[in-house]
C-alpha cells in the first residue's frame, strides 16, 4: 500500500532512512515481529515505502518506552491463559469503548483469523452484546465491557469469571485490556486513521 492519505494522523509518518539508532532498533523489531503478523491477519501496518502506520508509527516517537511496551504485549500473547478468540473479544470490546478506528479495523481482521464470525465481530465493534460466542467468550465480553464503561466489576460477575477463568485468567484478561487501553489512547490522541480501501 502506498501513501495516499495522512496515515500518521496528527504526526507525519517516520521515514525509515531518518530514524535515530533507538528508533531503528524498534523499527527492526516491529518489522520482524509485528508486520508479518499484520499481513497474515489481513490488515496494513506498513506501506510500500517502508513507513509504519497505526500505533507502530506512534511508538517510534518514544522508542525506549515503545520497545518495552511491545515486549509486554509480546509476553502477554505468548504467556496468556486465554484462547485466541477470548483475546480478540476482549480487544474488540476495549476498541469499541474507545471508538478507536484503526484498532477496530486491525482487530476485526485478527478476529476473523481467530475464527469469530463476521456478525459477531460487527456486534463487538458496535459495543453490542454479541451472539455467536461461547459462554466463556460472552463472559469475557461482559466483564471487559463492565470494566471499560463502569470502571468496576460487580461481585457477581467477578465470581462467575473466577469460576470460568480462575484468578490467573482474570489477571491475564485485565493486562490484555490495559495494553489495548494504551494502544487506543495512542491511536485516538494522535488521530490515527484507517487506511483507505
């Protein structure tokens, strides 16, 4: 994909040839780990000229913190007790709370690769209680939605989640939700758009 719109939002896209050493190191890590994942999932994270888009361009502005944050995200994904589908339910629920266009675009694609049906994905993006979810997935959506909108979780919902996911699963879910709160805050603050087409 080539640059046809201002995909950096409120900042320009960083030119790979003009990065500092720390930015180059982060750029290489994103290019090796995250760009292939994006391509396999069906969303755009890098343009034909090598410029990164989405949150990947934004984190280049603070490469040391950006690198640490991406390491946390990688660790969460590799070590989580949550299924791929539950993870995407949580991520899309957070994205719907933030109304973050790029995050919803990217993770709708990822959710499809995880096996969620389109009608379920559309409901999650709108913030509706989705059909087509397993009981575990629906519980994850309810817990994440309540936390995102009410900033608390009821005792009843906590008890249900503890029975299904255990304390570890709840912690894993909250760390995942927190990571995507950060992603969405970066995307919305920098007004990062969805690529055209």
